[in-house]
C-alpha cells in the first residue's frame, strides 16, 4: 500500500470502524458523509438515534492530511413501556485532527498510519461532551493473498465522565476485507470504540459487516450493519454513505 491512492482513485476511512493508513494526497480534498441509525431496547427502555456522520479530509502533503469530523445532525427518541416518548434534536460535537502515513507496506511489514484528534465540546447542549477530549490511534494494514486484506487499529482516548473527571479509555478494531471485484469490496470487523470500567461508561463492542462500491474512480457508495455485543452498545446500527474525492 502507498501513502496515498492514485490521483484519480478514492480510498476512504468508512464504512468500517478501522481507519485506512492512507491519506488523500497533497492538494486533494475528500468528503465522506452518511446517514446512520441505531436502536436498542434494554429493560423496557427503547432508544433510537439518527445521525449524519461526516468526515472532511484535506491533503497537506503526500503523507499528511488535516481532518474535521462530526456525527452531524442528531435526532434522539427514547420511550419507556407504557410511558411517553422523549424527542431531542441537535448537533453533535466536532473533532479536528491529523493523519500521518508513517510508512508503506514492505514485504510482510504493514502499511502504518497514525491519527490524532482533539474533540471539541461544541455540539448542542443535550449532546455536548462534558469538556474537551482527544484520541490517538495507530493503524496497521496488510495485503493478503486472494484479494484479502487485514487492518488492526489500537488506540487510546481521553475523555471526561459525567462528573467532569478525566479518564483514559482504550480503542481497538480489527477488520478483514475482501476485494470481490474491481468495483466492489466487503468486510467483516470487530470494533471496540470505548474500552473502560463500568464507572466510566463501560465498554462498547460490535460485530460489523459491510460493502463499498466504486461508482466512479473518485466516488464511493457504501453500507454497513453493526450488531451490539453487550448492554452498553446499541443493539443494531445501519449506515449508508457517499464519499467523493476532489
């Protein structure tokens, strides 16, 4: 794998949780946007959340890009069996960051990318985090025989709990991809975006499957489905996205 895809090709960080190690390339701009929905039902409490996750990527050099990311517009619905439904609308926080393509794949050694983000407490009050946070992640990618690929992403995030106290949480994801054709790829993935003690919100974990289609060399349509693996995670989630490289 190289630091950036060819100028007329798109390589995205979605729809899987594990990021790509590649950057968009010097002078290039890429938008990756989507509609996402998730739902859960725990002890008679039903929750639904709609969002519009969006990532903007701006190439500074052939190994470095700037990033702006948000879950966008949010619509939350929470209801209790036999009780009222509570609806909340607003906007999510925004994160700014960088991605550095540290090295290309050489032999059995992976392609490596490093991502650092600062989470801004900038959203609407019902959805705003209790103070600023951040994250640091490292991605390793291997090209395997027969069109398969493997990606692994460990990391750490720094957040605040409901009382404003700072804490550190783990991040981990592993994805197995398969090139089905020149225009179509699929993946299956295990993701853990938040690994922490129960007093810090507990750990979240999902199993994800998805597909991505190249509609044109610089345009991608994708979809993914996630199933929650514990009570702290939404039972099901679905996303459909469109990405364009300029």
